[in-house]
């Protein structure tokens, strides 16, 4: 199968993500990504009957085998100051993060 993620495409992705990779790491990750795309292509090639419903996973969600859904309850953390005190820099009640260089793609 032809590699979908060429070195040129991979280098651009690494640049946009602001990653620093050694040559060996970069090539390993690129090969792994191409392997994943090849696996997806194999799965897409599996013939399915037209009436096969989509599924998030192979086990159906039924009341007989699944736990009851829990209530969606808002439970805020009470000591937010404890978390903010661990940050290197805070502005009012927000974490300050360094700018990530980017280029305008427009």
C-alpha cells in the first residue's frame, strides 16, 4: 500500500504541532501512523450487508447487560485556589500558558 503520510506531510504536521523529534523518533511515528491508516483501509474493505447498523463498539448496549446510566451532576472542586497555586503563572483566576508559534494558513 502506498504511504499516505509522506515525509513532507509528516514534517509539516510536526511543525504545526510544534514538536521536536529526533530523526529516529520521527520516522518511527510516521511509519506507525501509516500502519494505522493501512489497518483502517483494511477494515473499510470488509464487506457489510446494507442493513448492518453502525456501532461504537462490537458489544451492543442493552438494558440487560449494561449498567444504568448515572445522573449528570455538576460537582465543582471546592479548593480551586490549591490548583491555581501550583501553576507557574496565573492571571486573575486563569492559567497563563506560553504562546505557541503558528502561521496563518488563510
